[in-house]
């Protein structure tokens, strides 16, 4: 509950420590941050984990007194669960990523990925996801050599330029992975 100097309630929220609430803010050092100040406070999709501190023992995470690190002027598009096949790929086998994004103001859906090899990681590459039926978006990551990890995430942007990532870029695990 947020109160003003006179003790009057300004806003209140009841949150949970399981999905769809951010996991990174559940005892893993991040704070919960409201994304859009004008969107409903009790909507779990209006909350995100704060940027994690490099040294949270002496410098805790969060943004007290400043704009939230997850701030957006409008509520960003909601990315439903992201699925990918295969979940374990063979060398040089492509990986298809699918998600559902229900937002009339969506302007783009992007799949970003990078390949990690022992001792090295490539630069991130982005692919525009293609709209299918029922607001489902799909993109395919080209196959990687053996003994590589493909790390990827989805980004959805609305007409106001506000974006949401899945997984969130401040999440404890900010990418999905395929070996």
C-alpha cells in the first residue's frame, strides 16, 4: 500500500509469488516495479522485475526516488507463453519459436537470438516474426553447429513504441535456451 504524507491510501496492490507475477522479484534480489503508472495496479502484467544490482549486498536493486527501470507510458503488448520445437535440437537443425500476442496496437514482433559456443558468444541476431492465425507469431532460428546453445527471446512493440520482452530483460534468466 502506498500512502501520502497524511497517511491517506494512494494505491494498493496484492501480489503473488507465482506466475504471472515476476519470479525475479520473489527473493532473488530484484524489486517489483510498476510498468505503466496509468494502467491498473492489480494487473500482474503491469509489473516487472527491476534491474539487478551488480553488488546487491551494498547496493540493493530497485529505483527508489527515480523513474522505474521497467517504465512504459502505455502498457506494452502481452506475450503469451513462448513455445519452441524441438526442445533439444540436433546439430544444424532449425528451431521454430511460436507465441501468441493479443494486442490491437501491436506494430512488431521480433525474435532475437544468439549462439553460445565454449568460451564465446555471437552477437544477437533479430528476425521479424510472421503473423499466423489467431494472433500467433512464428519465426525460425537457423540450425547451429554441435555443442552450441541457442539463447533467444521475443520482443513485442506497440504503436506508442512501448515494448515487452519474454522473458523480461531484467528476469533472473533473461533468455530461453536450446542445446
